[in-house]
C-alpha cells in the first residue's frame, strides 16, 4: 500500500550543514583579509606599529567621548507631529457622486475629528483625557459605528 505518513527528514541537520558552510566561507574571507593586512604591515618597525596603535586608540576614543559628551550637553528636542496632506491627482476629475451622509454619521465623524484635534495642545489633551477617562469605550464605539456604516453602504 501507499505510505500515508512518511518519515520526514530533520530540517535541523540541513540548517546546521548550511550554517557550517557559511561559517567556513566567512572564516576563509577573514583569513584572506588578515593575510593581506599582514603583508601590508610586514615592513613596519615595532615603534611605528606602536605609534599607529596609539594614534588609532586616541582617534576613536576621542570621537566616542565626543559623541557621549555631546549627547548629554544637547538640549532636549521634541518631535512635532504635523498632518500629512495628500494632493489630489491632476488626472482625476473632482466628481461628487456620493450620496449625503445621514445626520448621526455626520455627527460621529465631526466628534471623531474634534477628539483627534484635541491632542494638538496641552489644554486640549486635558479635555481629551477627561472625556476618555469618564467614557472609556467611547472612541472605540464611535469608530466601530462609523466602520459599520461604511461597510453597510458598500
């Protein structure tokens, strides 16, 4: 009969073999690069190598110290969020063949817009927080009702 449940090969063995090949290729490239650099510095004296090492450490140590110190000395910058405006494509005519929205949906959309605009200022944020604290699921309900109207309209 046909074998319904074939024994599958372990993917771990295949992955291990693949990772070993990648590791060997990386090590081979590292060895080639190390040999190249060794040949380039073969004629340097011990003193010259020591001076190059000290210069390297001073250069990158001082640049790291500069980055760390400047991070503490810079004033805190806040990121301001602005609305993105999407231009109307020039090749599409401006037609308004949609039917007018019912009054409750218009009110929900204007309320949602009002709540979104409150987060722009500090005072508005307080009003927004007070409304959402007193009515915890209000915004979810408004969004769900608008979404239900939009899906039922299609």
